């Protein structure tokens, strides 16, 4: 079968997912583009329900699973991946969660992080009203971005403020630190006290404001997107400056960033522009500023002690009403972080959930079928093995290995046959299971899984009488697996770093075939598996 014309040979080979081309754990390529030969061509291709298999002119063989090249969605940092909003869109409440639920439930955590990416913000309630807790929130999904303001900063009235934020005055909608490159992409504000009149918080969706400007005055939008504006900040210990447009676009013209902070613009540097250009710039700037101040765009709310606000500092403008410090106190602690870490954490949470859902579906689907003539199903067998490992006090990785040791029998149909062509040893379900698990689990899980078949062969040699304990089905498969090891093979297996763990899994494997034994559910092991996947 010829390779589809749309599949460029270097592009297709560059994306080969096989273990020779990509590290199974991290997916990093193991070759350089210059390592591919000149004149590379596909000489044969076959496609079926499992995907596309290609044989190359240099002898390499690639297999591309079905759906491997699903179209990517829009850049998650641009307007096309966002929910653009106005204040009325949150009439029923702000997106967020209780802090305890956020910590305990991975799906709740994923929902909060997804809100930050999609709507630009989320509110965590019930964060302990203690100093430095804002750092704990930031570290729950990423890393603290330290600046000249320190690891964290206190937003309260100061006697000699270096920034308007440290006064009781009203603060107009703005983005923070526009004078930095790169700018901190996330800001967190944790309320410790807020019992004075005023001091309400406000948010404006800068991407929505930019979209309105583009619709109402395309020329002004274009001008602000291509005119670098000087932003500067200095005090006794720091001097920072950068030139960036107020509206930042990606190479395809989508809004990716808004920098808006009148307090930090240093427009004296625009003096080199011709008067007509200055006229056009200020008209566009003032038009954008007027849109930002439209009441229907501003979402106002009051932070209570224990509330922690997370928001996208490259998109949302934040504001504050004036307050009266003499009649109470307003004290927030803040820090900066970055969206790439939040996005990474969210992707891992989603990927982990997807993998666990897939495994659970295997247990409930193919796993419910007959298991090579044993008295229990494949799923019951694996679940019993995990229960035995757990009862024995095995470490989590070994419990997981016991639980997943036989998923290599699942092939999207009936359990695989034990013998290979001509009756030669062909049972490689340990290796196939380990390969399937390797992208998601550490070697402490995958190595005992890979070696548990060899462990049976080892025990038949190392322990007289062990073979007599095997079930009839296990006796039948022993021959396909290579039979008892030779003394030299047994000595090599015993010296393997994971040999003892594989033997433990093998013993639970053989004992986990009792139709009368209590069998736990897969759901009982999901937290353990999730923890191992994120470690």
C-alpha cells in the first residue's frame, strides 16, 4: 500500500513513536534530524484498525497508532482558547472551589486550574488565614516567581510606599509588572484581613476589551498591536524597562497578551514619532482605555479572609476601590507564578485521569472475560493479586505491579494466545504490559510486571516443588513461556535488581485465582495509581 501523498516522508519519520526513536517515559526524540538519510522514502505501508505501519528505505519500521495525528487545538494562551467574558456572565458566582476540596480531589483541582486558563481566574475559599499560605497555593500547581518585591509581598498601607498598591487609594484596572520581560504570567492574592470600608477587588477581561476594540476600530487595534510602548519602573534598588505593544499578538494574529498600566508607561520615549503618528497612537490608546473602563466589563467583588484569587496577569486587568484604613484594616499577601507550570499540572491531571479511565475500562471490558481457563476472570485475578499485595504490606509500586501485571493479555479482543507460531515460546504479555505502562509509571512498577513471567520460570528451577503448586492453566502456559530456567538463567535472574519484586508479584499471581475470595474494585486502587503516576 503506498503512503498517502500528504504524508511527507521526513515529517512522518520525524514523528515515529517507536522506542528506538523516542524515550518511552518522556517522549524525547533519540535522534537528530540530520541523522535521517538523504533520499528517505517509504517503501511499504499498511493501514488497519490499529493504525499505520511504514517500512522505510533505510530498513526502519514505524507504527503510528490510530488517531496519533489528531489535529491540535488552538494555542491555549491565545484568545481562541479562552472564554471571553463580561461581568454579567458571573452573576451566579465566581469560578472556584473550597481549598480542602481542591487539595483532596484531583478533579476539583483540575476544574480550578482549567478556569484560570479558560476564564482567566479562579477563587479558592477557605485557605488558612495565616501568613505565607499564598506560597502554598502557588506551589500546589507550580513554582513561585520571585521578583524585586520578594518571594511574596504584602498589599497594605505602608508609610513610605514604593508602589501605589501599597496605599489606600483606588487603583484603576491594570496588569502588573509590564516593565518585565518576561512578565509574571500569574498573580495570586490571599486575603488575611479586610474589614475597612471600601477596598473591593475588580477584574476586567483584557482579551474581551481587545476584541471590542478590534470590532469597533480595527485601525486602532492594529496600531496598538504593532507599536512598542516603553514601560519602566525604578526605585532605590531596581531599574526595569521593556518595550512591548499594549496588545500582543501571536504569529497568526490572535491576541496572546495585554500589557496595560498607565502608571508604568514612559511615553517620553515616543517623542521620536512624527506628530501625526503620535496623534494616532494617543487616539488609539485613549479608545482602548475607554473600553477597559466600561462598567459592564468590570467584575467587582469583595475578598473575605481566607479567599485566594488566582488570575492570568497577561490577560486580566485587576483593580481596587479606595478604602479607609482608619476604620479597619485591609491586608492581602500576594505572589507571582507562571502559566506554563499551571498548564503542565492541568495537563498531567487530565492525562492521568484519562489513563486511569482507560485502565478501568479494560478491567470492566476485556477483563470481565474468561482468563485462559482459570476459575476467575482476568480482572478478578488481577484485583485479587493487588489485594494480596496490599494485605502483605507491600509498597505502593508493588501493589500497582500486582494489579496491572496481566494487562498484556488485553489486545482489544480476547486474551492473547499463550504460544507463538509453531508452538515456540511466544507469551510476551509481561513485556507488552510493561511497554504499555512505561509512559505513565516508574520502573518500580513496570519492571516487576515485565519480569513476572520470567519469575515463574525462575521459581520452577529455584524452588523444588513450586511447579506442583501451579494451576493447570499455568502449567499449560509454562511451556509457551520457555519452561523452567537453566541454572545459569536462574542465577542471572536472582541477581537482577527487580528480581525479588517480580518473584513477589509471581507468588500473588498464582494465589489470586480463587472464585470464592473477596475481590476489591478497581476504584479502590485509583488513588494509589494516581500518586505513582505523578511521582
